[in-house]
C-alpha cells in the first residue's frame, strides 16, 4: 500500500492515518523526525490491515460452520449466543465464555486449512459443555477425527500449546 505523509504545523503531538483510494494517508506534526514517525506509521498500518482482514471475514459463515459441527459431533444439543471472528487474539486461536455463550475465533485461522479451523471450532464448542481441559473435555474434542492432525499442524507452525 502506498503511504503518503502530510506534515502539519497545526499538529502538536498526534499522528493519524486513514486509507483513501488505496493510499494510506498519514497526518503528522511537522516537527516529528522520520525516525520517530516510522514506528508510529508501522503500528497504524498494522492496525489498519488487521481491521481490513477482520472486515473481510464472514461471521455468518463461521456461525453456519459451528452449527454443522454441532450437529455432527454434539448431536445438535449445544446452544450459544454468538460465534464470530475477532482480530484481537494474538496468543490464542479461539476463546469461549460458556456463561455468556460466546465463542470468538482468531482471524489468523482464516488463512489455515479448513480441518484446522474446524478443530478449533470443535475445541471451543466443547467448552460450552466442559470449561476446563480435563479428560472429559478431551473426550468431547477427540470426537473430531482430525484433532491429532490439526494439533500437529498447529504445533509445527509453533502455535499449539503441547501441554494443554
């Protein structure tokens, strides 16, 4: 993405940015050095790209897939309030809050193979029945036949906690 920097004497401290017709327009104080500005631009650009990636994801499609996996592996008995993509989970693949019935899946999984996404969905769906990672939980998750393969994929990518 092309970056255009506009320096202004009116700006004292703040830096702002927005995308306009495919150009990332950064407004910055005139006195700010390039060395000080670059990390700020990098952070703003990263935030913008994360937001764009999240907006491109389809929550309805994810919800539909969760319903299919619920029918297939849990007999359709699970209920929840929402299943959605999020872009603020950088150390987890997904999370579930059983008391609220909410499941959140990291946007990072969108680029992974479908069997890995399905494993993470089954993992989070199982938390609706079992909040911890005890033996009962793993019996539920292991109903998904590609659990071991998906965990191996995540381990090879350096993304799976082996002790879970």
